[in-house]
C-alpha cells in the first residue's frame, strides 16, 4: 500500500480569516506531505507492512520491526492525525454538534459549553508539540486527552473523533505565540457533520 496525501475538500484560503491560506498551504503541502513520504520510505522493503492500512499499523506498533518502529510511529502518526485534522474542518462550520453526537457530548461532559471549555483548556495547556483529542473509548464513552508529538488515542485502541493540531507550524505564521487565540478561532471551522459521521460509524 503506497500511502498518499488525501485531497483537501476546500481551497487553501477557504478557512480564512480563522486560518490563513499560507499556513494551510505549507502545513498541508510541506509538513503533511513530508510525513506521507517518510512513512512510505520507512515501509520500503517490508511488503507485509505495505499491505496494512494506516490504522492497523498504528494499532499494532509493537509488531513493527524495531529498526523502523519509531519512523512508523512518528510519520504514520503524523499522516493519520493530519488526515483527520483536515477532514474535520470546513468553511463556515456549525457552532455545535447535533443529533446523537450532541447527546453523547451532553452525557459525557454535562453540556456542550463545558466540553468546549475543557477541550480548550486542555489544548492550551499542552506542553510543546502535540494534539488535543475527542475520542470514544472501548466502552463507547467520550473522552478528551492530549498527546505528544504524533501519538494519538488510536494507538491505545480508542477511536479518534475530533482533533486539533497544536504544533507551532499549525498557527505560528498568523498567531505567533498566541495559541489560545488560535484555539478559540478554530471552533469556527469544525465540520460537525463529519465528526457525527465518524461517531456514528464507530458506534456500529
């Protein structure tokens, strides 16, 4: 399996004013593409691994040969995380989820505003590079967490639903060191229909 960079569902400038076109272009075309390229390079000479999906690779890192395990973890994780990151954003996103996802968030966090507050604080407090997540665990409960580097809840057997990139390359051109402002503006971009779709599929 030759892993590829998925196409964006919008133009580079479509997420403005909350995310600038140059950041999206560099983030997607350079950083994301770089992880895809390095993942494919790490898997060269391992045809049995090339047949596995990205999710299967990351769920079974302990089975990856030790000499390429770190490269697969970092670049496979970088590929998966960015795939989801771009997918769950859209121009003119809805302000909040609806339907069963909304019910699940209310059940797990009391209400959407509490979830948003907790997630925002988690993302803002994460030290150095990493990601903030909403995920569903094996008991089908919703949880939030942050992970360093390109790790994800997927590596622990959970199902990621929503993700925010808090690496500096995700926001530095526009926001410099103002990560809290970037996080607050990001809430305007979430594609809740897509997150609901991922959640519904995970519940089956």
